[in-house]
C-alpha cells in the first residue's frame, strides 16, 4: 500500500472556526485527491478547493472547553502515523456580542472587557461585559455604542462612545462619568507612555487629551468607513488603521509631533491593532485576500498571516500569553504564548 502523504506545513498554523487555512502535503495522484479529507481533531473540514499538493480548508467547529492543540489529518483511506501536524484552535469565550474594535484586559485582575456596541443610536440594556474566571458577567449599560476600551497607567478604565463623541471613565463600582466630550465619531483610543490619551474621530481627526479631559486636535487623517484603531509602539509613535473602500489600505505611523508616514501598505480592511514585546504589530485584516490576524515586522518590511479567521474587528494579548480575537459577534482565545507590549 502506498504510504499516506505527510503534511509539509499549515498556513497559518492557528485559527478559529470558519477561518481559511492552506494545508500543504506530499503530492497526490488525481485518484487519491478525489478521496482527500482534512480533519481537525477528528472533525472533517469543508474543502474550498484542493490540488494535488495543497488544499484550502475551513476550520470546523471543534467541541472543547479549553484551547487545544489539534491534529490535522490528510487521508485517502484510513489515517496512518506520520500524517498529522499541530494546529492551534481558538476556544470561544463568549458569543452574542457586537464588538467593533479591540477587547481589553484589565491589568488589575486579568479579566477581559468586551462590548455589545450595536447599530448607531441603539441603546442596548447591557453594552459592556466582563469575562473572568467565573464566565461572562453583565457589567454596564450606561454607555451607548461603546467602541474602544483602554486602561491608563493608573489602571483606570475608559470607554469611547461613537454615538455622542464622548470618552467615559468607568469606575470599579461601575459608575460611568463623562471625561472628554465633543470628539466627533469617537472610536479608537490609546495612551502614550506619558499617560496622555489619544482618541480618533473617524471623520478625520485624532485628538490628544490631557489628564483633566481637555481635548485638542493633534493630527489629521483620511476618514474611515468604520472606525479608527490606535496603538502606541515602544518607539513612542502612534500607529493608526482606518479601513476605507480600498482593498489596499495602509497602517499610518505618527511621530510624537503628529507627522504622518506610511508604515505598511497592502491590507484589506485593517482594524484592531496590538504590539508584542518584540516590536511586531498584529492587525485584524486581510492579506492578499486571506483574512485573520496579520503580523507585521518591527520595520514594516514583512507581513504574514498568523491566525485564520473571518470578520475580525480586534485583538488583545492576555497576561498568560494568550491572544484574544474578536469577531463582530464573539471572542475567542488562542494560547499562542505571545507577550503583549506594556507601555
């Protein structure tokens, strides 16, 4: 009997249900190809296309209450040893949500905050949720269309509202207090190492806000069809994504004086951003038509898809090295062992 083909590599080697991965394997005959299966932890995947040396497969739903290392098997008849490869499958943490940018980890206790943002002007009874060791908890319904969530260096929580252009401070006892107002369609938010807040009005302005909530226009940027997403790098530069109608969007880098330059061009609908401690920038986007999380090298010269996923809006790195990704309706955790940048 002819040996079964070995998997050469899986691109990318991590993903969530519905994500597209390319499985590269030893060359098959046309007859063998007709019997090809790709299985994740024993569950058959839908094959979008297949050639004699690779297949495009959709990651299936895999029942598990923890993130797992799953085997992928290519088989013509019965699987044999030597035909598997490791693949990291994300575990769903919560569903029935509507985040529109990154979730955020609370630096005090490691819990995760995520939103049900809703359509413009929609007031959800509960719009902010907390995910902790005991599961999903309803946290607050006092912010309409909550968008970005961020914690400052004193571990205070802030939330932008794209409905009323306000940044709110949310206290530990869940009191919601207006902090800065008149910020247009306020979306992305980030803090620099000096503790200054920056907020993006997706119609074209980035504001710098001081510690008492006074806001001043800081930089101008091309308007976005959905949101601005902001992240500071270790180089003290502000990195901004704002998807447009183009399929070849860019990541813009602003120096401390607000001067803009192109960091990377060539992403489809780039949204949430997060840095690791090595200086790599991760973006929820499409790269060469494939969707998920794209990793950009510190100098912006290299890009690779590292997580396969559809409909991503954001991501965040957790205290245990996990990557949490947010679709427009759910959040998933992947144990990738990546440490996020701390500013």
